C-alpha cells in the first residue's frame, strides 16, 4: 500500500512553477493519476480530470493571497497535457458576491483573474464555460473553465441532504483535484482543500441554500464522501491572514509554500498546522472525519510554521456561527466586508439603496482598520510614481504615460530587466499571454514573475508600446534605468515590485 504523503515545500528563491512540479513529484501525483486511470480502464486522452479552483472569492485582482493563482492552474494543465491527459476541465461556482456586484459569473471572474482575455467581461452572454488557452512550453491547447452554477444535475447526496443540485462536470469527472488557496476565514477559521470543495456546491446564494440550513459542514462532507477528491494542491505561495483574509489582503503574505497530497484530510491537517491552528476547528473537517477516519501521514519537504500569521479570534468565528442561519444578517455582514472593490465588478442597482450605500461607505474605514496594507499599498504607489517622476530624464516615455506607469508599479527590477530584453529581441506586433508565457506574435518567452498580475502588466505594457508606435528599444533602455535606480530609491530587495514588498 502506498505511503500517505503530504508534500509541503517552501522556497524563497526558485520560481513557483518549479515549486509546483516538485510538490507534484513528492506527492506522487502521476502515480495516483495512473492508478486511478487504470481502475477506470480509460486511455489518457479519454480520462476526464476536473480541477476545482478557488476563484470566485477574488474581489480585487491585485489581492493575490485570496484566490488560487490562475497561472499555477495553467501550469498544472500544461503539465497534464504534456503527459497525454487531454480531457481536462477547470471548475468553480458562483458565490454571494453575485448578490452585490455585476459581472460575477465564473467566466467573467476568470477573465479578470487572467485565465483569458479581459474583453470577455463585456462579451459574456450567459455561457456556462469559456476556453482557457494553454500555450507555451511545448503545448498549444484549450481547456474549458466551467461555471458549475450554470451546469447542474440532480443527485442524491444521501444523509440529511437528499436530492440536491450538483455541478455536472464535478460529478462526471473520473479524477478530481482540489486546487485550493491557503488563507484565513472568519467563519471556518481557515480555507484549505476541503473548504475549496464546498465551492463545488453550485447554488450562487450560498447563504440561503447552505448556511441558513446549517448544512455547510455536513453537505461538503457528503459531497466529498460520494464524489471523492483524488488529489489536492494548496497554493500558499502568497497567502492572506487576518480577519478578512478570505476576501482581501492588499499586500499578501509571502509564504512561498506549496502543499500537495492524495489524502484531503491529511493535507488540511498539515495545512492548518502550518497556520498554527487545529484542523478540527472547522465544521467541514469534523464532518468529513466522521465519514472517513483520518490516517497517519508523512510530510515530505521543508515547509514550517508560517510566520507572521494572524488567525481568526475564536469570538469572531463564534459570532459568525451564531448568525449563520439568518440570511439578512449574513448578507449585511458580507456587504460590510466588501470595501475597495474592483471597478470591473460594479455594484448592482438593487444594492444602491440608501441603507446599502451607507453600509458600503462604512466598510471603507472598517477594511482599512483590518487591513492596513491597503493604505500602505496606496502610499507606496504614490511614492513610487513621485520618485520615478523625479528621475524623469531617465525615463521620459514611461513618465509621459499614466498607463505605462501604472503597469510599471507591478514589476520588480528583475521583471523590468527581463521585459527590456524581450522588447529588444522581438519586432513590433500583438502581445498576449498564457499563464507565465508571453507571446510576441507566435514567439513565446517564459516570464516567471512572482506575481501573476506582474505578467499581465508586462504583457499590457509591451502591447501598449507596440500599439502606440513608441520606440521599443528606447523603452527597454528606460526599463533598465528604472531597475538600476531601484536600490537607490527603495532599498536592495529585488524580487518583488516595491509596492508589494
């Protein structure tokens, strides 16, 4: 019998894509995959693999600690495609944000996150899926991102749940992967692989359909028990702690850790341990542990306790549990934690009542108090722009364009140097991206920035340079000049953009 392993690796210097490949290897992912495929009696091309991501909790794209890194997801898809697994699907369902904001279908949120072109935000006409281009590194394919809320079937979960709507693609998959995000949560204390599967329950208003029935823990456990998760990957490369870590964290914790394993209870148990909390604190873990007894496991890797890390005070979690069955109270409390939202997701008209507007404006100072990083980020960006303009003679083209300056704020000095090299090498033309690969026309170039928004910013910056007819070589020289000024202006750390350190 195969040993029960949880791979947990931290590395501050290697890029996160190498780190992902290492935890997949240490966690015996290919061995588990091949074993399940043999049991199903299917070819690699026909074996259906579903990857459940934590995407719908993305409120602001820059808050990278709150949602599964889309470029890690694309790299996992690339890894599978290279090994002959072609029948892939990425799944997620809508959530309570759809009560308050427009454009909150999974397809639209996926566009804003960076799975595909952002124009889909406006182009969406009710489709339940959209194709993710997976290109680069020897792969050229498309994989659907499916909105489980719009693609359901009725199934008997058993127990107190009975016959309920479930996501079709999740139920029909031959192999299920929970690709979760590590973060704090004011209701369940933390979010890991089990909580991520709760998001596979398809109803959009999860408060009214699940919380009000106090069914979150039991129904999630029943779903996993009937439709098992065969492998887990936890994205803790950047993470979010504190009271609102589940929703927002302006400057994410730089934890640089990934976890992987076959046993969802073991992965959650060790993930919770890294946060300094008992896994049994969440109702979902407790319910699943009653259905499937936890097994001993071995840890492979060097990951240790995450520091600094702020867990949820028990009184906050208790308060959320007390009000859980009240839809209105949960809705109001949820609205109170949505300040600083992304302009791509405007408020719904039915949430523009005087009461709801007042509630929203109250939330601005509340969120600032709970996440001082929001102010730090704003301050650092303003200081960054001011410092760059003080050296305007070194970067006249960049300083002359507010658009280019805004994109520049996402790039580390290393990113600027890498982008300068690419601008010098490639002729003018369309620029696109697929995960961490940039495409200059048909030519690909890996761009493994620490932040996924940095890759998007680099693609948009290069595209704008070519679209406006600016001298690409001159812009490359300016990027190098700004990168050279970084230690003098902001200190010696070179791995992150100044604003996000």
